[in-house]
C-alpha cells in the first residue's frame, strides 16, 4: 500500500477521533521553537472552528519573537488539573521531551503529530512522517487534503513553522515541495516578509547584548572542523535577558568555511545542553543519540550531559572526533 493511501487512512482515523471527542489539550516540547508553536496555533484554530474545548499547555513560555502569531497569548504555563478526552502532542519525539509528567494519565487518547525520525510512536494515532520538513507541513497537508479552508493568520502560523525548521530555507530539508507549500501559504495570506522580520530581525537591546556576549566565546576545535559558542545560564539573570533571546545562535556555528559541526552550549554549574548543527555531511542526530535522551535531525539535534561545561565539552568533542575520523 502506498504511503499516500496509508496517510489517507490516518487522516480518516484522526478525523473520527476529533469528531467523537470534545476536550483537547495541545502540548509540545521544552523550549518550544517556531515549528512547535506554529503547529499548535494552527491546530488550535482548527479545533476551535469545530466548537471543541481546547487548551494549550507548554512547560516553557513562547519566545517573544513568536508572540506576533494569533492565539500565542493562549498558551498556559500551568498544567491544567482537569482531565481531557484527547492530548495532541505536536513536534515532540517522546513524552519525556514535554518536560512534564503524566501525559498518559491526562487523557485516555494520545495523538502524536511529528516528523522526527527518533519518534517512539507513543500515541494511539501516530502521524509521523520523517521526510516532512516540519510538523507544520504535516498539518498543512491535513488541511489541504481534507479541503479545510484556513484564514491568513493560520497560514502565517504554518509558514512560521516551516520557515524556522528549514533554517530560513537554508537547511537540506528545503525542497521543491516545501517551496510550493510556502508559495501556497503566501497565496492564502501569509505575510512572508513580516514573518521573517519578526522571527529573525527584531531583537531587543538586551537580546543583542546577550548575543554579543555569546559571540565572544567563539572557539574552534578539531582542526577547525568544529565551531563552538557557549552561554552560562547565569548570564540571563545578570543581563535581565530571556532564555529565548539566545535562540538561533546555534545556526551561526556552521557559517565558517571548513566547519562541519557547530555547537551551541547552554550550561549551569552541573549540566550542559548542546545544540548541534551540521552542514550535511555529518549526521548530528546520530551524534546526539550517543548521549542518553539526545536526538534530532541530521542537520540539527540536541542532547544534555549532566556535567559542568568544561567536562561535558571534552566528552562531546570525543564523540564528534570519532565521527569525523
């Protein structure tokens, strides 16, 4: 059976589950990015349009640069105590990445909407397509294939999801299908220039100051094939900055000629989180998977080592060196 037929069957299952239930909780991974947020907001609109009771809950707040999107102010930071008919988890490869416990107890039915290759298929309905550039692209396909006419603000949310998960159309997951999708989203009312400006070129003075501090840590390793920047989380309080003010810095680590792996490290005294980037030859998703709980895409991935930065970096460089060799 072709994947398109399988996908149609999944759409039918999804449609039936939505029609048969009334209360929904939407959630996504820690430190939600543009794909997580855009996907949530687009699906929030859809469920609301059907007269459903919908709640959005994320463990971490929506970054300021995404708050221009309609419905972004509806994301809760406190886990609801009530039960739901269905929890829809978007852009999250496993329940542990949500950052909150009890997802399986929150509702008897879990719908898993994702495009990560390390997804554990933890839902009763698993809409997991790893060749999709973003979860937002899957939602777009659901809307279009089911002839769901969505408004410009939803087109903008989906455009944001796809644009950010392709690195502004720079990553290797950018293809003709993605560009045709985004052209259609533009035709449906997404203001592409506005979205780009809000996401990539609108920074507060504090955010730019933080980024300057991060740039000052720039260092190269392994014969200049690895570029690294780091940020102690204590710097946020010192400057009065937000965690989201550092988002996107990892992408700059692979802009130097000859660099194959980029590292952006954010750390406390006893824990270091690595955001990894690749130009394409090196699969950083496989590198991240060598650390417990790590994973991601071939060109963008992440993992956490429960050690101080200096020690964690040595471990990470050893892993990367083996891959480069």
